[in-house]
C-alpha cells in the first residue's frame, strides 16, 4: 500500500500556482471532544453559533455548537431518516438544509435535500440527476434559496447541478447539469488519501450570508469565488477563485463562511481542531497578488481552453477532456487508489 501511494504521488504531481502570499493562516479555535461529532461533515455559522451535521446518520440532526469551546449546546432533530447526509446550509429564514446526497457506491436512484426548521419540522425533497448517480458532498444555497450540488470526483472534475424547477415534496425534482469545475492537485498535506488525490476531491461548500462569496473545499484546500450578483453557478463556472490551504486536517469535509468574512473548517474525528481563517473573504476584494503564478488551482470556464491550463467543461460535455494533464499512468493510479479508499470506507445507510 505504501509503495503504491508513493508511486501515485509521483505520477500525479503537477505544478500548481501558489496560494496568495501574506494571507492569514488557519488558527485552531477549539477542539471537538464530543463523541457525537465524530463524523462532522457540514458547518454553518451565524456569527454567534456554529451549526454542524455528521455524515451518514439515521435521524435528521443539527448540532448547535459554542464556537469558543466546540461544546454541543443542544441538538435540533427531525423525524426523517436520511441515507447519507454530507453537508449543511442555512436559509435566510433560519431553516437548515441537510444534503442527503452521499453515495459512495453510486447506486442511489434519488438523492435528497431535507429542510429542518429550528422547531424540528422536516420537509423532504427528493432529486434525480440527469446523467446517473453521483457521490456529492457539497451543498451551496444561494441567497435566493436555490440549492446547488457539486459532485465529488477523484480526478478533480466536479459536476455542478441545480434543480430544473421548483422543489417538489417529496418529489423527485429533476436536476440540471450546469457544467463542471476542474480542481487541480496541490501539495497541501492532509486527508485520508494521498494529497495528489484528496486535494482534487470536493468535500464541502458554503455561501456567505449576503450571497456574494462562494466557498468550496477539498480534503486539503479551500477555494473562494466572488459572486457579486449572487449567481452561484456563474461564480463557479466563470469566476477565478482564491485558494486557501487547510493543511493537516485528518479528513476535512466541513467549511463555513462567517458574517465577519472569516472562514471556518473542520475535520471528521473526535479530538480534531476546528480552524478559523480570519479575513478570508477580503482576499477576493483585491487583497491578493495579481501575478498569474499565484492564482488558485481551481479553474473555471465554460468554453474550450485557449492554453494548456485545464478549464471547466461546458454543459452537456463529458468532462473527460478537463482532467488535469497527469498522463495516463497518473489517471489510472488515481482511480485505483480512490477505489481502494472507497472500499475501505464505512458502509452507510
């Protein structure tokens, strides 16, 4: 196994522009000691409290945390039994949206969003992909209430979806494919697999309270996109992100943007720190180098690339042409390692 991991790291290594210089580093805020948070997978912040979900689970649950201590203050529960919750968002009216979209084996005919009110009332919205099952761990809720799903891929080509119409109850409501976002490999250390793979797999997302900043994360890095008009899809597929390394997280899957512009990240595992990057969103306001060699590793776009740099695939394309230039060997090894990781992962539902 170690030899294979080492070989994969060499095969998949690709040059990546550095993160913006002088940006704030993640600082440990507190440590999750409550065993109920052992699989922390999604985070939301209102500026005073953190709200968290575990992945998997048999009940719709949101844990309310004290950001000074990471202590669980209370639990909001609803009666819906999910299959595999992976992320969390919060609407303008205070409703929590649980992304029941995990699908390690890619066999689910439908996935779901579960709306959970602070009073514990739940509403189920089933969804169907237009192109077959996906394992999705990132939910982005636009300011207007439109949900976006960003699929997880070991090759860094993450498809972006949104409902084709109003959400039905219980549905299903068809999703439409908007395009694909390409995330390049980085050397940031962390995650349950080699960074050359884990740094390309999207594991969580968040949208700022005012809807103007969109965040995605992998096991090792965060990417911030400007969305001045609140259009999440355009921000992801046409904008240019800023990369913020999140090194040393055991299995980083949770991310949240706070009203003060800071970014919060967290990992699965009891005893893991919750980290805060102060002033993260300011990096999108021009407080970052303009040198292309310091740009982010996530590359957007909807048209064919004008250079060797991988770009996002347009709606309707297979996305295969957007795989970073790793070479055939690198792609094969990446696939093998990812499948091995999936086999070793716990079975859910």
